[in-house]
């Protein structure tokens, strides 16, 4: 049987972008499931015992440690198949060249490749922009449950479940849609840059709208609200103005502590004999239910904003790969991952935590010194959170605009892959594996030239 030799244009030999988008979307289920299970575990008391306090009580501490046991056990199960691999794999053919010279040449090639990537304006713009985005996202993911808990006066377990819902519905769906758009429209690098810029421009509006979906600071008697009859009834109590333990009186007011409410007895979770509340006044642990109804609008905005923002994830990955040569692609992916972790995920929670602490009004104390924040200025917290988001997104928008302008003026032929003619034995390998020359056209419709 005679076989004809065919030349394949590998520039058209690309895997579809829908598959990576599915992988990226599914990978977001991990943090989303973790937040959901974290919310469930925090509904259980830390000692797994039945206690006479509720999750709204300031003394409540959830069973946070259950997550480490569960996911640690699942990690062990996932690692069991690794023991099924052979002890030794088939070794590579021996290299008889000088090992020192080979190592030196590899180091030189890596340094040269890194220099080419660092001096590539398009690549560095998209990578640095992604670092800034992940810097903000890392900080927000770490403190968004605390923000929602204090802003809308909801328990910690419910805030974590809300985070899980937002992650599943928004982030995973947005990543998948971004990949589908590129795959269906067969976007060029310039088209990807245009899509990224459009999404970035729209995302700037999200923190501006999010600032208005918030609540006011609760009025707390004994802290920022002075009532004459309350001052009189607590003068002889010598209440500690640093011992914050909020209670909700039967009169509908928040009190700094049971002492500031004039309470003298406790039955179960309820404080009784609260002279400052009124005749036969009582108080329950925790702040009173707020009349602020901004939780649902804020959830809807956060879900929609997350969906739109994550649609730019896959175009950014495709653009960062297409703006480098074929030999630089693997190094480009490694460098971008390293920089995004070092400059994005790692410092984001640290900086956001420092900013969050500046909004604290009252700190808890113990024998070891200052503890966690007991009460936040939620209006200041909301302002700083959304200002940081807005500043980051404006800077990213400027970088994406520059990236789009440069992309339009770039000669993309310099990044095209070289045409490779497979050797006859490679053709035989394809045929012996059950693929004729016509069967391979199903993979991105490669151009086939007869020689």
C-alpha cells in the first residue's frame, strides 16, 4: 500500500478554548464548596456539644476545625491511586553530551527567554493586570464573609453559604461563557484584547454601585447613643466601656453590654431585670434585627459582577499565550503563574486585612493582649473596601486600554507558529493508530497541503 506525504499547518492545529474554560469553571467549585461547608460547620459549636447559646451570640465559636479533618481525609483518599504507579518509569535515552555544558546552556536559554518575556509589552501588560485583579480578588475572598456578616448583621455560617452560592453561580458560569464566546466567534488576539477591555470597562461600575448597597452603623446605647435615663440607671454599675457584648433589649434598642442595659440576672440565653430597658425589661445576646434590606440587592450585584468579571479570565489566558512565540509558551505560562501567586494571591489578603483593621472600633482583650476586632465601623469598612476595588479596576482598565491599542498596531505574524512537515514515520504513526489523513480534519480543521 502506498501512502502520500502531507504537510500540516500547525497554526490551525489548536485545541478548542471551550475545554479549558470548562476546566477553569469546574476548578472554581473547590473554593465554593469550601465556603458552603464552612458555613455548615460554623453552625456547629466548636466542641460539638449542645450549648444554650445560638450562632448569633457573640460568644459563639463554630467548629472551624472540621474542614481540616474532612478535606485532609479526602486528600489522603485522592492520593491512594498514586501508589498504583510503577516504582520506576522507562528511562529517557542516555545523553552522552557534557552535563555541565548542557546545564549551562539550559540556564542561558531560560534567562534569555525570561528577558524576551519581560521586554514583551503585550505579555507584561496582561500579566501585571491579572496580578492586580488577583490581588484584589484574594483580599476580597478572605474578608467578604466578615464584610457581609458585619454589614448586614447576618450570622457567620450564612455569610459563608452566600459566598459559596456566589462562587458557583457567578465565577464558574462566567469562566465557561468566556471560553464559549472565544470558541464560537474564533476571536483573534486583537479580538480577545477588545473583549477584555470591554469587560474591564463595565467592571468599573460594579464597586460604584456596590457602595450604595449597604447599611448604616447600628445605634448602640452606651457607645454612640446617650440616653439620660440609661446614664442614670448605670451610674452605680461601673460598667466596663471596653467589654463589648452587644444585647438587644425588649425595647428594640441595642445596648453595649448587659451591664449597660442594667441587667441583673440571666436565665438561659435571656438577660432579665434590665432596669435601663424598662419595667420588667429583658435583653437577648446579639444586636437587634436590622431594618436594612440591602442584602438581596447586594448579593444580586455581587453575583452579576462576578459573572461578568470572570468572563475575561479565558480571553486573558489565550491572549497571553498568543502574544509570545511557540518556543516561549511554556515559559510564559510558568512565569505568569509565578507572578500571579507572588504579587496577587499572596499579598492580597495581607493588605486587605490591614485595611480592614483600620475600621475597627472596639478590640477584644485577653490575658495575652489585644485580640480580634469586636465591632467595626461598617460605613468606613464599606467605603474602604469599595475604594480599593475601584482604584484597582481603574488601573487595570488603563492597562487593558494600552494593551488593546498596542495589539492593534502589532504585526502578529512574528508570533505565528512555523509550518512543520511531519516525517514519514510520524505519518505512519498516525495511520497505525487508526487515523487516516481525512480523520484528522476534525481537530480545528487543519490546512492540508499535498507534497
